[in-house]
C-alpha cells in the first residue's frame, strides 16, 4: 500500500526544518513525503547541517516515493529571511499558510495524512493572530465544532477532555455534553483509525481519589459517572472514573486501549515520562488523519544538528498506520 504524507515543518526559526532535513535521510518505504514550506530556507538549513536534501516539485499525476535525501515539495515562501533560533513575527503568516495548504491537500484527497512540526504559539499571537494551537486551528479550518487531542507512545494512548485551559477553568468546562462528545469521538476513531474492534477506555476522575465519594469534589458523582453509565449501558467498555494516581499502573493499563484524562497536565506528564521524544500528538474527530511531534520548537537547538528526530518518525509511522486502518474500515463499510 502506497501513501502520500504531507509535512509542515512549523516555525521556520525552530528545529522543524532541521527535523525535516534529517528525516529525509531515512524516509519510510513506499511513501511519498511531501513537505510544504520554503524551498530555499529548507535547503539552507540542510546545508548548515551538512546533510543532503533534494526537493522535487510535487505532482499529483505521478507517485514519487521518497528516497534517502529526497523529498517532494509544495512551495510556500517565508515573508522574511529566516535566522535559525531567532523568532520573527513577520513569518507567522507563513506558518499558517503552510498549515492551510497542507490541510486542504488532505481534505481534497490528494494526500493521505498531515504530519505537523512544532509551531511557536507566542510568536503567532505576537503577530496579531488568535492562535491557541494546532488542534483548535485544524478544528476551525475543517469546520468541526469539537476535536480531541490524544498523545501516543509505545504501549500508551492518552486523550484529553480539556486541553489548553487555566486549571481553575477546568471543572466548569467539563460538562456532561462535552464528555459525551469526547468519548464518542475517541471510541469512533479507535475503531476506524486504529483498528481496535471493541475498545476499552480507562477514564480518569477529576479530583484526587476520584472525588473520594464526594468528600473531595462532586464532579465525579454529578457529571462523570452518569455519562459513563449511559455509555456502559449501550455496550461501550469504559472503566472509571478512576483516581489518576493509580490508573497509570499496569494493573489497569494492561486492560486498556486508551486513557481519557480530564485535563492537560493530568495525563500527559505520565505519557511524556514514558515516551518523550518517541511519542506523537494525534487530533481525533477530524475528517483527515493528523499527527504531530510531541515537543516544541527548541529554538536553542535550531541549526546545531543536536536534535532527535524520533518523535517525527513516530508521528509519520502512526499516520501511515492510521491511514491503513481507515482504508480497511472504509472498504468493510
């Protein structure tokens, strides 16, 4: 099975261009990797790292599997010259343009999946754009009211009910309606995009000890448990709400296909401890397959060659796996 995977390197001053050039030295088999970005900037970064990079114009009419040192490209120009490690708000529109072009190519069916490099949210905001992250940007661009962020590494998948919120706003944001929708998306995509026939999902409580029967908070009793009961009564395998401090043990994880965490820093520290640098970020609920690296722009490392491409390789491998499962599901249905 052949695939065309599109890559957006992200913030041009960060390590995204480095990772793209290094990735090109060991591309996956039978896959055309198509980078959306500034050709001159990418070549300059590859030259500074002393690695070979040949960028071939993308053609819809011919499948050109990537080979060592060779990627396909859809050109988008930076607004101003890029200096590795130095942010420039003038190039924020370039970052967003790359995302739009790449996403539209996948929506239109020209490419199979989107893999995104790290962006710098602060630089984009400083340029005057209201940007909270890839997940929210892609939801709006794909006209989806709700998407779900999930991170995955070997042996662990963690999805989030809420994402980039101040901690004090989390309890009020977790409603029965939101929880129902998040679980529905997670369950559906585990089946369609990960090939899990009958998923088992562990659900974290919000409060310490999952509320301690209401003594440490009533969100579990009033919001979480009624939703889980409804899904369980319909044959969905949900276990919880469980205390987050004991859920992430083999006793429970060996039973599960995914964990649903109530907020960003409840589940992701465990996942990143287990697999940082070899994990990837996945957006569920989109009409496309999208994965991303699990790290930031690392401006201080840009242009040094001291970067680990493991997360980008993992993001591409998982994107290919998801595309395969999705094609098989569509064939069956």
